[in-house]
């Protein structure tokens, strides 16, 4: 897919020349000024934006039921587990996070886990990562782009220092969960930031959702973690 736009940055004297055709859903080389002009273009308000050291990605593919539904299941598992485990958590869906001149990401879900974190205010601006803390856990739901989420996006989150990253393959219902430290990531079977949450339990909920309605899935999640969230 290609996108044709012309754009101008905040300074009316500074015109950014944007190539007439911007390829979407792939990483392309761009300056921060070019990226910012596109990210603030009203006609692209439905797009998702990523930037990592002179590379940008604009995602324009429509979100179908498989992506939307699995997104809801994963969100419910994390939220209910945190409630029963008495974990302090703040949840943000489809929110943009920006480190000016350096990086931007807009994942499906992020979670701040723990007290005493500097969380963003409730407004409609991208979260300024020069002012507020990084999210603790980032989750990407992949219907057709799992290799992308395991590739460049994973490298972006490694570089920024996100503590934990999940790439959920909505087609195979497999979750690739990674703990990140010192710029490197390793696959894990139990969450490090949501102590006691087995990744297999999240995958089990995804598989059950193909045979049960959402009310039944929510009941299963509550019953599973109500016993003892760390021993379920």
C-alpha cells in the first residue's frame, strides 16, 4: 500500500519535503521531521506509527475480528490476573509513546506494573518518554505480521529497555514472551513482571475462546485466578 501526502511541521517556516509515495506496512528510511509530519497528518489518523533511529513504519492494514478478539482475550487475562494477585497495574490500549527525535511506538497494549512509576497524564497527546517512565510490558497482537513483531519491533523494544514484550500470534494462538535486560531479550514461559502468570494460561484462554463465548471465557479466567493467581 502507498500513501500520498504533503505535510508541514509545527514551525510554519520549515516545510518538510515528503516523498509523494510512502510505502505502508514496511520499514523505510526517514528523518524524524519526515516521520513527525506524517504522524501528525490528519488523513492518517487511523494509522499506527513506529520509528526507530531513522527507520519508520506506518501500519495501514485494517484490523479484522481475529486480531480484535484475541486482543480482548489477552487483555482480560492480564487484567484479571493482576487484580487477584494484588498487582498495581495501569493499562493503555493503542496509545502512542514518543522519544523525540529517536523513537515512537504504538502497540496494541501496554501496561505499567508496580507502584511509584511516573505514568502519563490523561490527555490525547503521545506519551513523552523523556518525561514519563517507559511501560513495563508491551503486547503486540499479530494476525499476519508475526515475523515483523519478532524482528524490528522486538529490536526497538530491546533498545529502549522495555522490561517485557509479548508477540501474540493470533493465527496459531502462540505467545512469544520475552524478558529484556541490558539490550538483549530471552524467551520466557512465565512472566517476570506479572509474578506467577504462566504464559501457557494466556494461550489456554485463547484456545478456549474458539469454543466458548466471551462470557464463558471471562468466567473461566475469574475461576482460574480466584483460586490462587500464582498457583492456578
